[in-house]
């Protein structure tokens, strides 16, 4: 019985301490949290040639990053200010390749372009490129299909060659650029 009285007394003391103890009425200020704003990405205006590629891609219903990825691979850089629009690779075993996307004259002939000089015009070059990809790539919006066909020819099997891997990397760069992440 004595133990029970001690336990009841202890419970009563704890109760009185909890309920009767003076409450701290001072409030702790809440930290001020500034609303998070989305970071602003500023990119330089796209060079006109990139706008031309995007426009040609839109007209042909092809993802612009696929075209830009292939062109960047052909040009050896993703920096469009370093692209050589009148590039002529006369060491090509098929008679040379010309212009922005380095198109062989035999390929251009398939689409009614019969002179190397015409391929040096960026718009003509892009028209041949988009027609070729729409006709011969199993999926023109897939960088693996399109880069493989572009590099190996319309009758070659789809392969993950070093060229295709570079085109994939370049396409990723351009997807990010177009989305405003890179610039």
C-alpha cells in the first residue's frame, strides 16, 4: 500500500508540474524563407544557321536536335560559329562531300540537286538532308537510326559506330541547348 501511495504522489507531482508550471509565452520567430524563383537562363541569340536548321527540321517533321547532332558531327564541333558552310571534302572516296551536312553529290542527285555548287547553299543542303532522312531512315527522329543511315548509306544496317556515338552526344547537347539548359 505504501508503494502505491508513493506512485500516486509521484504522478500527482508530475501532473502539477506539467499543468501548473508557468508557460513560456514568448514565440520563437519563424525563419524567413524567400520564395524560390526559377533560375533565369540566358543564352546568346542562336546563329542564323541554327535557326535555319530548326526551321528545316520543323518543315520536315524531324527533331531539330537530330539534324543539329548530325551536322555537328560532320562539322566536328557543336559551335555553329565554327561551322564551315562551304566545306568541301574532296578526299571522300565517293567523289567528295559538300556544305553544311557534308553531302555527297551522288546522294544529292537522288533529290534533283546535280551540282556541288548547289550543295554549298545551306538551304539546299538542309533540304537534301531532310529528304534523305525522311526517305531512308527507319525513324528520322531517332538519332541512332538517322546518324547510322547518314554516315553509312541508305542500304547499310543500323550500327552503333563511333560516328553514331558522337552524333548521340551532339544530339544531347542540342536537346539541352534548345531546352535552354546550355548556352
